[in-house]
C-alpha cells in the first residue's frame, strides 16, 4: 500500500480501526485507467459484488464509482451494501443515523448534478476529511465543506470499536467542490 499523507498517518496507530476503514485503506491510491481502458481492479469489484444493478450500471471506470467503492468496502467488512449502491445518495439508507459523524461513518454529500459518498476520517471547523473512491479519479483523502453534508450513517456494530469517535484535524483550507 502506498504511504498515507502525513496528516492521515495517525490512522496507522489506531487499534482497532473500524473494519470499513481497514478495508478502504487497503485500496488507497487505486486509480482509474486513463483514456479508453479500464482498471481491472475496479472492474473486479463489480464481479465480486455480484449485484445485477451494479453489473448493469457499471460498465467502465469512467462511470462515477464512489458508491461502488463504498459497496466493496462494506462487503469486505461484512456489512450489507444498500440497494442500488452506485447512486451515492442511496447510502443515506445504510446502517443507522449517526448524529455526530465519527470515524468510519458513511457520509453522503450533495454536489452539482448529484451526490457523493465517502468515509469519515476526521473534521475541521468547516470541513469533513473523508476517504473515498472516485475522488480525482482515485481512492484518496480530501476535504469537503460541512455545508454539503446530506447525512451521516453508522454501520451496525456488534461491538463498536473504541476508535469510533470524532477526530479534529487541521484543515488545508482547500475543499473539494465537485468530486469525479
């Protein structure tokens, strides 16, 4: 796995991490294939999920894949993905209402033309730090303004890890405006 950016290396010292964060970190820096080709890793997620709506809706890595990323992370963490997981805002039905977002929660955001979904890693006064797919065409961290938050959902836990709590992080001052 590529080295995490400095401000997110605190995750390497947390134990136990929420399973969805563990699985997401394993995919850090997975990238779309530039041009007409497709990254076989991303296309394999479609096969692994074995979901008819995903197979119909996801035919190339140029199709928005933030929901696909969260679906594969959820499945690998033994959580059940939502119905029609390619639609980012459908993740607003995942798990249970989180109230205050915490590490590993699924956050949905409004963006021009639709929505975005990613995992909560931390926050600053005005932004959420998230780990997600199809963020600059790869799996990476970024900051999204808090005003864009649509909802925060917590996975169902048998035993919620003690690391599931809010984390205050320094802001870069640059917030994503439209993930793709």
